[in-house]
């Protein structure tokens, strides 16, 4: 790559990044507001959306965690933005955890339906009658040599060999991992 190509590439990248950053700032200003009043309004709307999404989980949460919610969502939304954001930051994770635990508790105490109701009429297996399509099986006489020979055991019983004594090893007690390696300083 030549020197002029490197200069051209660096100018192109710098221009692209500055345009992308300007576009990102414009997008943030549109989404979150340009003035402090618009920013507060956007933040309030976000807090309202979050709280409205948490209230349907009230019936799915554990009974001991249902007191986190107000009786009426509209009464809750009348609080100032600071208190709404504090409630969301404190209780959002707890509500999600409570719903997960409630679902696990509900499924762990549930028996399968097969244990609740016994089968009234168990199915009977059909027994098929042999048909005359195949000829009757013919039984042949066993002509293997093993059928004529009987196996006998040795009259001498085998004696068990005494176990070979193992060397006695010293029992080492290790107080810590530091006793495994010598001190590097000597």
C-alpha cells in the first residue's frame, strides 16, 4: 500500500466514523429528547412502560412477593419519576426471580395425570390364531455331540492362593499445599 493510499484510507475512515457518530447522536436526541424537559418526559414514559409490563406478572409471582405491587397500577404511576425509577431498579429483578420460583414450585408439586387416574379398561393384547398358510414345523432330533456327553467336575477342589503381602507404605499427613514444594528461597 502506498503512502497516498494510506492517507486516502485514513481520511475515508475518519469521515465515515464522524458521520456515523453524528447520526447516532441525532438518533439519541430524537429518542431521548433534546432538551432536559423532553429527556425527563422520555424517561418518564420508559418508566411507565416498564412498570406496566411488570404488573401482569403480579398473579404469577409468589404470594409473599405480591405485596411489592400497588393495588392499582394507575395509582402507582402517579408517583414522581425518581420514585418510579427506584421502584423499578429495586423490584424488577426480584419480581422476575419470584415468577421463576413460582413456576418451578408449581411444576414440582404437580403429579402426572397418569398417577391421578387409574386406567379403567386396560387394553387386551390380541392373540392371533395360527393360520394354515405355513406348514407345521418339523422337529428334528438333536444330533450334536454335546447332547451325548455329560460334563463332570474335577474331584480336586482348587485351593485359593494366599494374598501376596504388599509393602508397608508410610502414611504421610499433609498439613497444607505448601509442604508439597520446597521453599524457593532456600
